[in-house]
């Protein structure tokens, strides 16, 4: 949830500002977990979700049964419309609970703290709101019952959740703790189940308080007339404070509403958001001689306060409404990024998206998301670090050298939507398509590699490092694994043959060449058997298939995937062939030059190797001379 609101500048909330502080006040801290790393603005689709068709059908029957129970005066007057009296065996409520139980059980088995449970509830609430809207759009359907049935739906959800939780805790208590974590935040799910609006509103932007605050709405005790009187009085007090330039009020608005320009504070849209903020409301209500006396003197509110247990209960009902609306809008804004797999998606398209890890399937006894999928792995390894570490340099100095390189590296990886999987001493493993899925994973990996080499050149030119960096990029199928570190922490990594290949490509000649000492080949010209004209190259392959790399190596597998993404032209002036394409983001021509087929011990096939570079950019070989054994 945190990442979603921090990264989305296109949101247009009506009631909330969307700051992390505000969200933590609404949902607690840490915020509810979601698989939101996949929501990369401009480079990824929404979270595509497929729900069990039987769940939607059962919910439609549930809504119909609730409506009939409330619309029939005999049922209503006899008390048969209570949540405990309509869920017997074979009832719509019982059938819905059975299907929901099977789906939730499957999710809990596979959760691994990925945010799958919260994603399901968001997707289901979106689907449920559409079902309810369709139902109450029918002719001769009483719209006010839409907001009277909440206690029936809430009771059904609570029954299903409580039975599931009791069963799982008794049978698999440890697994539940491992999969969810000790700090799992239930507040988003509770908002969907208890706050009514996530189930009744397709969009909170069009919320109509006159329709919601109807008689016999058991969720909100406040009437529309009461809401209107309190809100209008607060609105007038806000305008007065702005007109006399109340310094404390203005400072409060500046801190809590960074997205609203001061000259727009009195605008109706801005004022609505301001008056739903609990801090601002408390400040305005603290003006007892002004707003306080005005509210106490309001005849309508006075009568309603008398009918309750006093003014405090009336204001608590008002605050409860505001908090529920804000929580519901936050949930609604997030679920706008959830796309439902519908009839517009063919079975082939769904299967393809699922295999890519871009579709979540919430079905009984089925894998929710594909964890074995196409992933691009980038290994970056410092050249010369081992020799330096054995040369009498202190551990403190070595650590400082690593900081010089790896501190700026992190921002580059973030910029191109990669994920640092792990640091390996003098190297780093970065993944694209594991934690974050974009439509340009391979292209982003190449952009990252080029940026890292540019960073290294700047560091060397400034005297901040003496090292070079060998980088490899390889694409292939790998398994995303989620390991439990403790009750609060998970470790995410990718494993498999293609990850090993990516590492071997990065390892380069220092682990393959038999005629050189460890790292002694750095800065050496290619052997006489290498292709002519590559004497200054930072990447080459000798006749034995040994790879030498202080530049960027890209495997044939990655190149093949890249050709599906960009318009490549043949690299005619390269002796071994290759590809050239113009990158819109870098605004440069990118070159992929074939340099040979590399062979690795334990790998059953040779791998075609391409050198990655930018047009008109020359590699800068290391000035060090090789040491012969």
C-alpha cells in the first residue's frame, strides 16, 4: 500500500490526501501488504486477477436473497432478516461461505507474505460492487435497501472468516504464522467487510451521502440531515478562518495538504478533503465559543443529540462516518489498479499472462501465481577486487571502496525498475521480472548495465575507484523463492539453471582461463587467436570458448527477447554481426555486437555472446599489465 501511494502521482482523491502518515492513521502500521512492486507507472499493466466464476454467481444469489428478505415486510417484521437467521444449510449464504472458504484456504496455503490475501479481498470487493450496482439498476428495485443489507453481508463474511481462522489455527497454526507473519495487518480486509462502502460503491468519487445515510442503515447511525448540518457549519468556520488568515489553521493545512495550493484552500473540492481530515476537524471544533456554540445552538442537532446519549455520541457517529469514507476511498483507489480478467481476455491470453507471472488466479486448489517464469538476471562483478584485498589493504578501506560503487548503484537499479536480489562480496545480483514485472524487463536490464558502466567510468575518472566492472545479462525461466527469515522478515530470491548461467557469464575468464593467474588477464590484449580488430575490446571470446569481460555481456537468449520489444537493425559494420536499435529513453543508439560462442564447464551448450555498448562510445581497457604465472 505504501509503494502504491508513493509512486502514483495520477490519483485524484476526493476525501483523502494520500500521505503515508494519513494512511497509517487509517490502517495502522505497518500498512497492509500488497504485491504492489508490480505496479510500475508507465511500464506495467494493472494487477490482472481472475476470480472463481462460482464466487460471483454465489454472491449475486446472496444479494438477491438479502434484498428479498428486507423487501418483504413479513420477513422484515418477524426478524428473519437478521444475520443469524438466514444462513442455514443450503441457503445462498451457506453456499457463498463454502466457496469463499475454499478460496481463502488455498490463498493461505500459498501466501508467503506476498500480499495475496489482501489482493483477493480488493478484487472481490471490486467485483461485488459491480454485482450490487447491476442488481440495483434493475427496474422496480428499491434503491434504499442497497444500504440496509450491509449487516447481512457483513455477518456472512464474518462467519466465513472466523470459521476459517479457527480451523487453520488449530490445524496449521505455525504455517499460518509463517505465511502471514506475526505483524499481518487485517485492517484493509476489515474495511472491506465492515465499512459497507467498498461493497456498495463502484467508485467513491461518486459517493452520494443522501443515498447512503438512509433510515435503517445499520452501519451508519448518522442521518443525512445531521451530516449536512455539521458539515455546513464546519465549512463556514473554515471559510472564516481562511478569510482572517488564521496562522495556526494555515500551518495545519500546509503540513497536512502538500498537494493543495494555498490559494485553493477555499475551493469546494479542496474544502471537502480538508474537512474530512481529523486534525483539521479537531482544530475547528476546539473553537468552542465560535463553532462549538453554533453547533450546540442548532435546533436539528440539539434534538438528535437528545435522542442519543448526548452530544459526544452524535459527534462520534460523525467521526465514524468520516473515517469509514476515507478508509473506503483509499481501498477504492488501490483497487482501480486491479483489472479483472473478463470476456475480453481469451483463454490463450490468460494462459500467457499466467505463465509470465502477470495473472493472479484465485480459485480453489490452484496455484495463485506462477513463480517459475521468465526472468532477466544481471550480475555485476568488480574486477581487481580480489587482488586488492590480498594486497595488504585493510578491511575498512575495502569496505569504503565497495561503498563508493554500491551506494550509487542502488538508485540506478531503482530508476530502471530492477530489484537488487543480493550482494555477493564484490558483486551484486539484480533481477528484472521477479519482484517487479514490466513490459520492458530485458530493455531495462540493458539500460541498467549501460548506466552502471557509465557510473564506473565517472568514478574512475574522479579517482574514487580503481576497479572495473564486468556485467552479464541473461534471460530465462527461473523460480521465484520466498524464504522465511523470522516472524517479520522474508528473503526473496530467484533460483534455477538460468540464474547459474547468468553468474557464469559474469565470472568471465578469471575462472576459466588456465594460462592466467586469477584476474591477471585484466587489461591484457586478446590472445593472438582472437578475432582481428578487437585489440581494444573489453569483451571477447577466444578460440577455446573462454569469455573475457570487463564490459557488458548479453546472452543470445536475452537478445531474442529484446528483438520482440524493439525495432532492431543489422549491425552491418560489425565483423561477426549484431543489432542496432534506438532507445527512446536513453536517446542513443544501442549496439549489440556478436563476439563469439562461449563455453562453460557444466553447461551443455555453448552460448552466443554479444557485447553491449552505445554508438560512438569506445571501451576503456584497464591500464594494468597482466601478470604471467
